[in-house]
């Protein structure tokens, strides 16, 4: 499995520094979500915003598609290995890395693992988006028929 780019800053030694970074990332996700709230709430597509495995959010349509009651329940899943089938992790990670390093968008096929354990095939459009000096990946998810 190819890991996503780590966001932990090397050289951090104290728990306070790590806690401050975690709080900062939560503020960033919340701030960008609030800026894009009308899109998240009115989009006909499931979608999610990703900073790292811990700091992400989605709309209700994605949460429901994957069997979660709320976006917060989905966001509380630590890491993507419980959300995405292993065979899709490599392409999702590569698309994310391309977005973060080359500023390019991608359209990829992703097989998700629902909360129930069932699987759902999708097409995902992933694009880089900048907010307050940080890069995020914005994903639009389309279930395949």
C-alpha cells in the first residue's frame, strides 16, 4: 500500500507542538469548509475535502453513500485503509501526490469500503485547492451504475 504524504513536521518533539499543529489543521479544515459550505450542501455529488488522514470532511451525500450517519462519523475514521479498498489506494495516493506536488487534477476509479463492509465503485475527480497557505485535495465522487 502506498501511504499518503505525511503532514507531521519533522523535528517536533513536544506534545504541545503536535497538539498545536493538530488544532491548526482542524481550524484550516473548518475554515475552508465554511468558505465552501454552499457547495458542500448543495452539490448533487458526494464530495470530500482532504488535508491528511486525520483532517478531512465530507458532505452528507458521501457519508450516506458509504453508510455513515453524518459527515463527522465519516471524518472520524482514522486513515483511509478502512475506507478505500487496497487495490484503489495506489491510484488514489498517486493522484493525491500529483495534486500536491504538480498542482494537477485527476480522474480515477476508486472502490470504497462502506461501513457495512460492502463495496461501492466510483469515479473520483480530485483537484488541488489552496487555503491559507496550505494545499488540500477536493474530491468529487460519482457512484458507477
